[in-house]
C-alpha cells in the first residue's frame, strides 16, 4: 500500500505539475516589447492593444497590464487621448477584478508619468478613473512593504519591464511577470 502511494507522489502527476516549465511566451508579446525597446511606439501601441483584446477572454489577469502598456506606448508617442483610453481600460479592469492594491499602485505610477510628459489634463482624468474604481485612493497601504531582494529590470522570458514594487510576489525571492506569468527570480 505504501509503495503505490509513494511512487505516485514521487513521479506522478502531482510532482510533474509542481515542477513543470512555464508555458512558452507568445512571440507576439516578445515582439511588442521589442517594438517598445526600439522606440516604435505607434506599432507597440497597436501590438499591446491587440494582445490585450485577445487576453480578455483567455487570460483576464494579464489583460489590464497589456492595456496599460498600450497606454504607455501611446503616451510615449505623444498621443494623450489614446493613452488615456488604454489606461482607462486597464485600470478599470483591475478594479472590476477587485485588485485594488494593484490599481492604486499602477494608477499612481501612470499619473506621475503623464505629468512628467506634460499630460496634466490626462493625469487628472486617470486620477478620476482610479478614484472611481479603487476603494481607497489616498490612504496608506494596509501592510508595510517588506524589504525584497532586487529583481531583474526585465522579464527574462518576454522582455517586459519588471517593477518590484508592483509585481505579485510568489515567495521571498520570486515574483510573477504581469505580462506572461513567468517566474522572475531575484538576482543573487
């Protein structure tokens, strides 16, 4: 009796699931990040928007970040109206998904970036979106942030920028990429 249970535990479906490699990263996602790195912002905006639309049904937890990245690309292309449209989509999805902590952090970063690029009216609009979708915009975070190890600046799988203060941490040294879901380990 113990042999069978032991064999199942060691090499059975449970252990394979725990140690299986992450799903391959879509080449379209890698390409979109590559377009951003090359400064091809109109193409990157379209690529991230297309990825976000596709992710809404199959990977709803990834879609908000893809919309936000489409907004970031549009902002860098100096298209404030399109940037706000994409930011609004991503932030509203985070609110709908009850991810208020992520909504507030991303919202604050987006507002600061918009103001840095001279889009003050657009920053005010994004602040309004966050206020309408988050339960508490101005209050301090409920938990004290703990000291975390340094993550790589980009996801090794898809090339996305990694923001250690915004990612979901899987354990003390590993975070999850918002875009592809791959684990991102801290540098040792």
